[in-house]
C-alpha cells in the first residue's frame, strides 16, 4: 500500500428524504506514471488511481474509470439523491493493488 495516499471527503451531516446533495472527494496521491527514475537511476514503480466509486447504503452512486493522464490528487464533485439515512462509502483503487476507503454517515433531517 502506497503511503502517499490520503483520502478526504465532504458529505453533509443530514439531508431531507429525496434531497439531492453535493459530495466532494479528493485523494492526495502522487499518481506515479512508472516512467520516472529515482536519484539512483532506478525506475519508480507505477502507482496510479485507476478507479473511483461511491456507494450509499450498498447502492452505487458513481463509478469512474480514471485514465493514466489524470493529474496528481484527483478530485471529484458530484450529486447524489438521499432517500434514507445511511453511509456513503468512497473507494479509490490503485493499480499497485492498494485500495483506499473513506466512510461518512448521513442522517435524515
């Protein structure tokens, strides 16, 4: 697991039933292409977030395939309809096999 990755998300604390809320998700990640070399001339292994998903209570809200040309620290902002209280689960998949997850609750107002 790369130690350079740190997920951060922003979810409202509550929403009315049926309300559409805006979610924000960012992962601090170097997005190493595998084409650079370290100071000793050795290739730096590729480590790129290639997929991002968000689920609410087990139902998929968004599923994004990310191309290698994405910038460092990929950021997503998207809307989701909240029909019931529960948990948003944000997941980032690194092509080095690492998976990063952040979970945030949301209550009904």
